[in-house]
C-alpha cells in the first residue's frame, strides 16, 4: 500500500485506478515495469483514508477523480500542511520535476496559478503551465530582483511565447519536457521569489482553485502540502 509516514513511489501509487463497487484495478509503476494489481475496494480506500493523518508527506503526488457515476459517494482524506520552507522546496521539487512526464502519460494539461499572501493581500505570483513542456511565469512585484533569482525573459526562453504574450508575465522560465525539469532548482527559485515578495510562511503560498479542474477531473494536490483557494 505504501509507507504510512513518508512519500510513496514517485511515479504513482497507483498511477491509474479503475474503481468498482467490490474490486478495484490499479495500474502501478513497478521496478521491473508496469504492474496491474487487483484488490478489494474497501480496504484500499480505507488505507487511503487513514493516510490523511496530517503528518508531513503523508500523501504524495496528486489525486484526480472524474465525474463517472461509479465515483458517487467516494470519500477523500484530509491533506497535510507544510511546516517549513524546506518541506515546500522538497514537495514542490518532486512535483515539478515529474509533471511534464505525468501530463504526457495522462494526456492532460495543467494550468496552476500560485498566489502569495503578503501584507498587501494575496496577489498572483506564479503561473505554472504544463502539457508536453513545463513553463513557469513569474509576476514579481516591484522591488524583487527576479533576474538575480534566476528568472529570464521571453528573449531567453522563446518557447514560452506560445504560452504567454511577450511581456505578460515579464519573467518566465522554460523548464523543458519529460525528464528535463530540474525540480529542486525550480522549487528553490519559486520559494526564494515568494519569500522576497513578502510571503512569510508556507501557508501563505496558495494554489489557485482553478488548478483543481483538469480536463474533466477534479484534482487534489496532496503532495504539495499547500493550501488551495
């Protein structure tokens, strides 16, 4: 079922799940290749529910459910909250590093705004867009030296011109396709930028609610440990 107090396998536990009333079929990424696992539905879902105990990294990755009638009444565990910037860096790095490969494998696209709660409200800070490539836009407030933090412009990342207009956002990065993003480095850049913008605690970095709707799926980003709103 996976560890109870730490993250599970980086490529999904499970990757896809077909839920029946009595039995559930899961597609997992095993060490030797794809695995199909048939198991009774109630124990599998009870284990998932019990992992919502709130400790850091209790549930990793993200979980999306579609609107199929078979999912009526499906319950979801509570998530956990990151308690330090190091935790955010780790969880965000794991997420970003794998996102293009997961998006391509699932055949979906992600659009994720991130807001930062500061003394002046909660302005938009980042726009994470991912299909076959991961692009991140940065809306750095005045006084933040985005270039020094690692952000570039469209001239340095011309591939992002197909995602955003030339100057909105001014700062951006093209992180590459499957297997290419340097997750840890990207996460360090985002965390440093958020803190420079005045976000004082991890709970102040907020995933926009728009990110929960991905091509017909309702997605919960358990592995990030960040609030959604």
